[in-house]
């Protein structure tokens, strides 16, 4: 699908609810081939990680800059006005975007050196196997991975919703 700002293409891995705007949360990957503005996602928190390529700088309006290195997550407000600047050629980045009214999330990565278990926690866990597929785990599920895999783990935790008054 096209980026929200029209500057490129995103591959949605999972989105909830499906085919709805605004979404509660979304996991996606994007090919970034040129410098340019990031799409804003008002009311959302963003978690990003470079999967392939040499990295990218996020230049925030106001002067702050952050260099994204491969497989190192960074979190920021979707309200921020940012320009992405490629360091040495194109990158592929991984994104977890969560609407704050829905909940919160985290993004991590690991390289398995032996058998590795990922257990679902409160909410939902999305495990993306680099160069492979994705697995959704609820809080009562577990997945086991073999050695030599790079995993990107997104955890989405909904806020407790108050029952309507009766």
C-alpha cells in the first residue's frame, strides 16, 4: 500500500482491525529509497527498526537527530515532524504503530543461537522471522524457533477498557 504521505510503498504484515482507518495497531515493512519526510500518525506511538541497509538518520523539526542502526529499535511520537535521511543507500525498515487510545507496544530483535522460545504476553505478540513469515501469539501461546534465525518481536498491549455504566 502507498505510504500515508505518498512517498513510497509499505507492506502491511498485520493490521487491526483490518481495512479500517484509523487502525488500533499496525506492523509493516517499508523500502526507503530516497531521503524525505516521514508520514505523521497523529495520536499514535511509533517503533521503528532498520532491517536491511546501512542505516538512516531521523531529523526532527527542532534540531534533534537520531541515527537508526540495523536491528536497533527506536520509539517516537507519531505526531513528530521528521525527515528521514539515508546514510549509505536504501534501507528496509520495520514499523510498529499503535494508536495511543488503544494501547502501547514494544519492539525488540534477537538472533537465535539455539532453540529459542517466544511466549505471548498480555495482549498480542507478533513475531516476524527475517526473510520469512510472521506468527501471531496471544498471551497463552508459545512458539519455538531454531538456531540461526533473526526475529523481530512486536508486543501490543491494549489499555484496559472500562465496562459501560449500567
